[in-house]
């Protein structure tokens, strides 16, 4: 943005406004000019003279025109409105870009602005007016941080800026809501910027010239009342000058000088530690605290160490008016190491730091830096150090165990962490210093916050957790396991503290995770196939499916969320299958943000692990009852080798978390297992570990038996291995054993309640006296013994796994972190499509059950569509993975919702179907799946044909199904009509029963559908039409041979012949048999080009039907069977190669009696006529012609069938004559 004179008129205008306001105030009356002729006004006047001498602001150094404004901001003699004008001026300079970035003094200029604004002082008036000034402060800090010049802010200045905003956010009693919300929003913007710049920073691990920076969460403290006079403050300052080693936090209070002084200051207390290279390194500790008086006037003060480099030096008068306070925090604060922010010129050391600072920096009179002084001081822009400290501070705010953290602070910490992860999640994982914080403190705080009852904190915690695990799960294998187990416990909890909203949000968070591409595959490989991890994928799948089942008749949002989570997995697998199937034309996927692991275990290895893992729970239970029995069980089932390997057993005892610590101790202390004890001890790394710490780590893994000989046996092996691992520091192994045993006894003496009652606990002197001369005749090192005694006295050696509360939690967390650092903590990232078959096999059953339940209970059509989409996805996957049994089960599951399953004819069934949207959608879906995936259906054909039969019984099928070819009818077709099978007559039928039956039948016949019912009937017919059932016949020629064979087999089973005489009243429905026979013939004709694959079964079936229908007097079935055979023959004989085979099948007609042949002679005659008319040219042998003429002779002239043939096959069921 171009400004006239590069903004010189803007500066003059702001200066003029500020001077006018200052002269109007009572502080700047005429008599005061003589008193303060070298004060703030004079600085502005000098600046005016400088600006009048130039016409372009670029000729003036930024520090020159900024210093007078910054002095006003720092001065405690100005009122709030004047300070506000100065702040507005600085804010405008930053917004307008007036500060020339090309000046070499830009870092110092930015540092001066940050220092002045974070140390603002002014005379307060009332709460609202003071709030305006505080708002201006926030605006300047926000603008400075986000402006291009803000990249030159130092680490310390950035921390001070952040802490100033935090104090305003957390002060709820004296700052209004608008001010606090503004500070919160500005913090979000600044955190966003800082973490967006994270990739630009390097991780400097230099050990020389380091600086320690500290932001203390305890700095945001509760307010307290304090009033002091100016003289009291001077006295406190003098008393505090000798206390340089104490961190001096900020406090908020009111000073009564010439009014209430509102003072915002930061502190940087420094000490100079010694480095190995004897170079000076500055230790910079930043901390804050809040103190507020009951009045509305607020004073934020700090103590400044005079040795700080980079701070503006105050004159004596201002130093005397500074309110100093030394406050020690009760909560210990971490310190971190970072690169030096301020580099000193070592060639000119100064013994008087105060004098050096006075020479190097701008004083209150506005004197700017000289070039020589600027060369001596270099301000380094902020980097990873301040980001790390800010990150640590935000994490500390989220610690629910810290009682100083209020819910407001925790929520703000989570909100800012959300911003940090949203913009810098991937970058955070690239810095070890940040990653260590994530692995330990952040994960533990987030897991602890899952217990909160506050929904806003719970929701924010879930969001941070999702962002963290989405990007950094590579480094957080066991942390994520704890997180997902915790979510599962929340979802299934019956506790009154966990509300429906908690469960809903937990499910939604889980759904977000499951939608991450490849996430469920990673769960399966990293956890389900890990010997000692929870089966997360399997357990979550079962949990979600179970949660989809409602305890009542309604379907709630939690059930739909569970269903969505399962659906996301299935649809992901479906997408992978589609991409794999269309690999040649698939679009290139976007590159993944995570690197795919190269060494992914092969599928066979994963399957072997999974097979072995299923025996772990049972074997662990056996071990915890009787160790020897458990080990044998593990050997029998492949968990351990059949030949006992001590090293393998030792590692197993350490790695299996389910084993009882007491039983481990009993097992390794058994004298028959000394080789295992020796191997167990060697699984530890005791190199350069003091003996008591080594013993503590050793005894954490098992419970030490109570018998003295057993304890001695274990300690002997321990002492020998420790002594050797540390280069034999004692005279001999016995000395190490004696000391180890003494440590055990000291632990009992100091912490056993029974021992304390009997004797006074041992002193350090007594402990050392007991060990005199036992180190091979000499004494142990006294300093070492003192350290051991102090450690044992303050920290009991316990079995943490058997403790409760914080001791147990700390131990388990330490164990988790340690395990995460081992090779078992490696997290495998896999590409899309890995283990899809295994994933689908595990999820299929629960998912289909959940879909069926929700579909049955819901009344929402949107839910219907979602469920049907889930069924379709399952079908697509099963078809792609050739999982025919799953597809058959799916067809059956959907058929049950169509109203036609196992129902042939019922009153008003068509009307019910037309009124039932659920049934219509199910019918469309199942028939669509049959059309689309018929080649993968096996047993499912029976269910599909059962639906078709029900449609036929209710008159809903098209002509394709109910019309069949006929040789006799003039139209060439007959229509199949469904009729109920005749039932056996009742023996006690009388006049009344006959009359009742007649009345009921007359009522059913005379019933006419109402207009509404007629509408539903039309809807049903339209639905059947949309199902396109005709396609089932025409598309059968595209079925795979195995599927076609199953289809034909199902039709044969459904068109079975009679086995009892018709006149006996047997419940046999001839119409159904004929219907499926006609459908079978249509299918055979459609597949005439490959009929040989099914011909044998079809031919035998027709033969059985012909013979049985003839024998048991089913004339209609006989006619349709013979016509069907001839229709097939007519179609197949057009293929010359098939002609002999088909003609041989016609010989079965010669097996019929002449009377029977006479009844069907017309059908046979017309059929043979059509056959000869179309295919006579394909009959070449005398045998074939003989069959034709013999048939014609029998049906035309009434001749008897040839006796040799009749004698050869005297039995009705003979079918192997071809």
C-alpha cells in the first residue's frame, strides 16, 4: 500500500492527536511543563522537529518515530485515554505498513514494540474505560504477531504476548465478556500463525549457548487483594534485589500513586549456568501470575532482573515506582532448552550488566540506538523453542489433575490445541521435542478428560484426539489403543454420569476415525494381529453392531451413528474392490499424507498370528491358576514351541500383560525352572543403572515370593547379572547380593506398617553401619548409600500393577511409554485394500444383523435407503471376493422383508405389499442383486425362486412367466394359472360345515377391492414391473457355469414330480411343478449354446416327470413335460452336433404305455412336425430316423412301442437307458 511520504503524514497526525490529548489533561497543565520538561511531551516535540526536517518517512529510522509513542505506553503517569491513543497509533503504523522492513534495526524495533505493549502502564479510572485500553493492547499484540514484521519477534517476546492474552482470557471477575472473548479469538489467530510457520523452523539441539524458557500454567493464578503505597513498593523492590535465583511471576494488582495504576509487565529472570565449554549461557524463565483487587482497577506488574539483555532500561525514577513481587509457585514447572535468543558480543564482556543495558537500549527520552551498539546485540526471531514452550503450556492447561486449571482454562487449552493440530498436525510429528510432549503429557491429559461430565470439554477433547490420531498415530500405537478402549467403555456404560450426549459424541468421533482411508485395515494389522493388543477392529465391530440394536421399538441417532460407522467400513472395502477390479482404468489416487510401511507382514503370517492369539485368554487363565498347566497349554496350541525354549518363555512372561505377577514369581522361583529364571533376568538392560533402581525395575515385573530362600535365590541371579552388566563395580558378586538384600530389608523397614510398630525405622547411619565391611572387607561408597537410602525412604519399591489410584496409573502409563519405544511399538501403515477379505469376514455377520434390525424398526425412508445401500455394498464385496455363502445369506436376509417370503397366497397380500414401502424396497433390492450378481449366487437361488413363486401365486408376474408355448392351441401359447392344491376331505363333514364353507368361499369370490385397495394393487404391480423380472431369464445365459448349475438344480428341486396317486387326495400342487418346469425349459433354451453342462440333469428330471406323471395320472403335468422335451429338442437340434444326443432323449417317450401315448399323441405329433420342419437336415443316421418313425407310428397309427425297449426298462424310475 503506497502512502504519501511513505506515511510521514500519518505519523505527524497521530503525534498531533496524542500531544493535544496530553495537554488537555490535568497532568499536563502549564506548571507541570517546567517539572517534566524532559518527559514524554518533550520526546514528542523532538520527534516533531525530526519529522519537519524530512519529507519522506523512509529517511527516519523506525525506532526514532516509534520511541515517543512507546514511552507513553510504558509511562505510569498517563491516563487510560492517552495510553489508548498511543496504542492506536502503533496499531495503525503496523496496519499501514509504515515500518520499513529493510532497516537493519527491524528486529530491535519489533522487540521494543512487543516489550512496551506487554509492559503497558497507565492510570486507571473505571472498569469499562480500562477495558478499552486493554482491548487496544490486545489489538496491537494481535496485529504485531500477524504482521510481516511479526516474524522478527523473539522467543521471549512471543511468550510474553501469549501470556498477556491468556491473563485477560482467564480473568473472569474484572474483565467483561467481550474483552475475554476478543483475547481468546486473538489467541486462536496467533496460535494458527505460529503453527503454520512450524515447517520453517529447524530443530537445533546444540548444547552450547542454550537458553531455558518457561511458561507456567500456575502463572494464571487466582486473584487476591493487595493494596500498597508507593513507599511500600519501593521497600519491596529493595528487599527483592538480592533474590535473583527465584522466578518472579507476574501479578495483577492496583498501585496507588497519582491514581490507580494499571500496569501490564512481563518478567524475564535470568541466571547464568556454566557450560562444559565455559561459555555463558542464559537461562530465561518466563512465568506469570494473576492478582486482582476487588476494585475494578487492575495492575499487572512484574519483577525485572537487571541482567536481562534486550529489555529497555528504565531510569531510577521509574524503577522506584515499579511494583515488585516475588511469588513462588506451588506447582513445579518444566524447563526446556532452546537456542539462545540473544547473542552477546563476547569480545566486550561487561561486569556491570545494568550499565551495559543502559548504554545499549533506548531510554525514556527517545534516544535511538547507535550503529556500534546494534552490532553488539543480535535479536534472533522466534522459532521452535517458543513453539515448543507454547505447546507445552497449552498441554498443561488441559491437565485435569492440576487443581489450578479451571474448566474455562481447560476448554481454552483444548480449543487452541485444536487450532494447532488443524494447521500443523503433520509438522508436529517431525520434531522430536514436540512429539515427546504429544506421546506423554498430551495423550494422558486427553485420556483423563474423557471422564469429564462437561459436554463442551468432552467434545473439544474428542476433536483434539481425532486430529492427533489422524495425523500422528504412527507414533501413538498404544495411546490410541487406550483411547479406543476408553471410547468403547463410554459407549456401553450404564453410569448415570455418562449421558446420551456423551455416547452420541463418542460414536461420532469413532465414525470420523473409521472414515480415514485405510484406518480399519491398520487396526486389524496393528492390534487384532498383535499377540498382546486388544482385538480392536473385531471388538469395535461387535460393539457398533450391538449398539445398533435398540432396546425399544424406536431407532435413535446413536443407532444410526453405529450403523454409519459400520457402513463406512463396508463402503470403503467396496470402493477398494471396485478400484482393484478396474485397475487398468482406475484413476490415480491422491498421494497419502502418511508413508506406507514397506515391510508389511504377509497375509499368511497375519492369519497364523490371529489363529495363535485366540488361545491366549484361555491359556492365560490356566497360567494364573497353575503356571505349569498354562505353559503346557501354550505349547500344545502353538503359542510357545513344543520344545521349551527358556528365552522364549522369559520374553513371554514379560510381554503378556494378562499373566498374574504373583504366578510369574512363583514360576521363575521354582528350582526346576532355574534356566528360565536366568533367561528372565537377562531380558533386562541394567547397564549404568544403580543397583536400587535396577532392583526396582526388576521387581515391577513380578511379585517377590515371601519365603526367604526363594528371595535369596532370585536375588542371587539378579545380583550376578547386575554386577556383570556394570563392569563388576563391587569386590565380588556376594557384595552385590548383600547390598540388594539390604535394600529389600530397608524397603520393608521404612514402609511396612507392622515393622514400624515393632521398631523405629532405620536411619541412614544405621543403614550404612549394617553394610560396613561387606564389600569384600571394605565399605561401599557412602554417597551411593546415602542416595539409595533417600530414594527408598521417599519412594517405596512396590508392585505397581497391584496398587490402585495414581500409583497404578503412573506405572501403567510408564509401561505404555516404554513399550511404545520398543520394536513392538512400531505402527504399520498400509495401503487401501489390504486385508479386505479378512475385514469383511469379521464385519459381515454383525453388519447384516444390524442392517436387518434397523430396517425392521425404522419408519424413515431415508433410513431404508441407507440400509439398502449397505446391503448392496455387501453384495458387491461378496461378489468381488467370490464369497458365495455370504451372498446367499444376504439374499435370504433381504427376502424376509418382502412379505412374500414363504408366503404363496394370502388374502390382501398384494394390498399389504402395495402399502408397505419397506417391502417394496426390499423386493427391488434383492431382485436387483440377483440380476447383478447372479454368477455368484448358489443356495440363494432357492430363496429368489420362492419369491417368484409367491408373485405367481398372487398374479403379479408378467406374461413371460405365465405364458408358455403349446403345439395344440391356435394361439400357440397357454396361460398358467395358479390354483391351490386340493386338500384331504374331512371325515366329519356335515350339512352345517358344508354350508359354512360355501358362504366363506362365496364371500371371498364376491369381494371387490375398494378404490384405496385398488390403488395399492396398482402400486404393487408397478413395483413388480420395475423389478424387471424378465431379465432373470434372458440374463441366465451370462451366468457362470457353476451358478447356472445351481440355478437349474434349484428349479429341478422345486418342480419335483408326484409320488402318490392323484385320486388319493395327496397335497401336491401340480400347478407349481408345471410353473417351475416351464421356467426350467426357458432357462435351458436360453443356454442352448452351452446346454451340455446342464443337459444330463435336465434330461433325467424330465424323464422322471414324464414317467411319474403318467404313472400317477397327472395329465396336465404329463402334457407339459412332453411338450417341454419336444421344445428343447426343436431348439437344440438346430445345432447339428446336438442332434444325435437330443434324438436319443426322445426314446423315453417310447417307454410310455400305448394308452398314455394316445392321450398325448397330438402334442407329440405336432412337436415332431415342428422338429422335422426345422431340423430334418441334421438327422443323418438310421438309428435317429428309426426313433422318429417309431414315435410317429405309435402316436399316429396307435402301434405298440417296440417290446425290446419296453422290456429293457420295466421300472418306472429307470432313467439310465440312454
